[in-house]
């Protein structure tokens, strides 16, 4: 019974790598969202004439 249970549990290295991948993807996604939001705000300010660059 214990052997069957061990087979079902994933390896700790696999879990850690999966968590790392999830964090990395979240970080990349968040960074991309911030970039697009920054560009949108910047363009809005340029169009309104409040920011001349």
C-alpha cells in the first residue's frame, strides 16, 4: 500500500520546477501588461497635449 502511494506522488524537483515555471510565466505576463499599460497611458497623454516629447 505504501509503494502505491509513493508512485502517485510527484517528485519534489518536478513540483519545484513547475512552480518556478508558473512564477516565471506570471512575471513575464505581468511585465508585458505593465508595458502595454504604460504605452497606452503615454499615448493618451501625448494625444491630450499634456506631454510633449
